[in-house]
């Protein structure tokens, strides 16, 4: 692929398309060329075969005439027969030259014998012509010398006919052989065309697949990068594997991630500094509101008392937000210290249950705890794990309607390597959209169905950080699995998976 690196995406796609087109055209060109060659070969061969067959047939018709005129010459001494014999000999020599047997050695040999026999006959005629006075005719019958020559002529004529029959047989056999050979060539061309078509088909499937993989790979990197950046991992970098538009996009994405990381760092630093700086004056304000309620300061009327309570409640919420921001800043900076102890899961749940008893009572909610094994214990930081469970229960109470049901399900899970404890907090609220089930773990994000002033949007973010620090996993399913749901097709289940 490095050879294509200087080219753009359009040029690469065009090259792939042209290569695919070439692969598809090659079998067609091969077939057309092969058909043309076969047609040309067959046409040439059958044209020459027809010429040879015609010459042999012509010779077969001339040999009897040659024999008759030669016998007339040697017996009757006819001068006109000499001219006819010479003419026939010349025609046969021309028509059945061995050169016409261009691709058949047996036929060439037979025609050479034929020409040699003609030459013998021609010599007899020349010898006879020199010894006999053809202008003198006699009424006497043929002498012994003439009869001998007649027999020699008859033998040579017979031999010529035999050679012609042999030539005809050779030509028919050659024609049959050539026909079979042509059939084999056509079959080979057919098989070759089919093979080329199959190869072209495979390549035609492979080229789009290769282009798809080539384009999909960087896009897949971009998709993973987007998910990583969306999850807050600004250190994630996308591999730059080309210099085309996709490579430029990857570089731009990495630059964007770098800028986002810088902005996130600045934001985190600002939040940490601002939260720390706000903590001191807020503590003074809380102390002031506490003193205002002391009798030694002076009695407050009913209206003043309510205002002080509102002020105190708001500052308590403000204090909780500042503590969450400070905790989140520590976690992101890697300063989260865990004081792990081995504690029963039942004990953690019971502690949290007591802390939310007042909130449950205020909405008349029923909390069910289902524990498949009460002896399950985990190695965790109890305070931080209680904070996670408290946050999940607080969300469940917030989203559940009055007189609803909340369930905590505890059960042991295992795979091939190790065992886990799964804690599920299930509410009877309206549930979450599928796209919100991951976004709720983002900082400051609040679900669309969340009541106004329901929280800071940091609870689940902090919960995920704590669970991850314990080597666990947290996720949401809405609606919950049927065996865990407390209401049909509604509600949300938050799952925690911790190693045992």
C-alpha cells in the first residue's frame, strides 16, 4: 500500500475501478482473440484441404486419360498422343506438387512418389519419342518392344492410381485428425475462458472487498477514536496509515483530541481551584447560619427562621457540589486512594438502606433486597462503595413515582477465570432512552426525564471512577431484564460488577 501513499482517495478508488474493469475485460479479449485465431486456422486449413482434395480428384480423372494416350502412343505411334501425354504429365506435375502438402509428411512423401512415377513415365515417353519415327505409320501390329512399353505404361499408371488413392486416404485421415484437434483446441479455449471468468469473478469480488477494507480501517479507527473521546479519553490517538483524505482526517482528529485535552485540563484545573477557593468562604457562611439559630445571638421571628433554613439548605447543596467537584478532580488526577477492607455486601447495603430511610418514607417507596448468598464478601473501600450505592439509591428514589418499588439484587457471577458479585439497583421510573444509557456517565449530563434540581450530574461519573478503581464495571439497562424488573416495560437497572 505504500506505493499508493502519494495519491489521494479519488485516485486510489479510480485505480481500483480501472483494475476491476481490466480484470473483467481480459476474459472477453482472450475469448475473442482465440475465436478469431481458431476461425482463421480452420478457414486456412479447410481451404488448403479443399485444394488438395480437388487436385487429387482432378488427377484421378486424368490418369486414365494419361494411360490411354500413352498406350495409343506406344502401340499405334500416334503423334497427337505424344502432345496429349506431355500436356497431361505437365498438368499432373503442377497440380500435385509435394509443396501443397504443407503440414502432412505422409502426404508429402506420397506426392513425392507420385511425382517420381510421373518422371519415370515422362522418361519412357521421351525415350520412345527419340527412337520411333512418329511420322511413319504402319499397318503392322505392335512388336514385342511396343508391348513391353505398353505393360510398363500400364504398371506405372496403375501405380499412379494407387498413390492417388493413398493420398486421398491420407487426406481424409488428416482432415479427421485436424477436426479432432480443432475440437480439442475449442474445448481448451472454452475451459480457459471459463477459468479466466472464474478468476475474474474472484478478483472482481476481492477488489471491492480490498477497497472496502482499505476505507473501512481508518473509518473504524475514527469511530473508535470518537467513542474514546466521547468517553473522556483525550489521550487516544488515531493511527495515520495514509497520506490521502482519510489520513488528513485522522491527523485533524488527533489535533482536535489534543486541543480538547488541553481544554479539559484547563477546565479541570479551574474547577479544582475554584472549588478549593470556594470551600473556605462557604464553611464560614455555614458557620454563620448555624450561629444565627443559636439563642445566644438573639431570637429570630418565624420569617427570619425560614430564610435561614433556606440559606442553610442551599449552602449544604453547594457544599456537596464542591466536594463532588474536588473528588472528581482528584480521581482524574490519579490521586484516588482506596482503603480496602473485606466486608460483607449485605452490610454495605444495610448501611446505605438506613441512610435513605427518610427519603423512602417521604415518597412511600418500598425497598426490596434480594440476596442469593448472604455470605458474599468483597475487598473494597467501604466508605467509597457506600457512596456509590447511596448515589444509585438516591437516583432510584428521585426517578421512581410515589408508592413505587425499588429493588437491590445481589448475586454471584463467574466466568472461566474468576468470580464476581453483581449488584443491581432497579427503579420503577420512566426509564432511559438507549442513547442516554452511556451518556449519563458523562460529567454534568442529566437525563431528559430527570426532575429539575435533581443533582449536579456528577454522581454517576464519580461512581464509574470508583468502580473502575476497584477493577469493576458499571452499566445501565433500560428497561431492566424481565427477571429483575419491578414494573412492566419501565424502569432502569444500574449494574455493578466487582471481582471477588
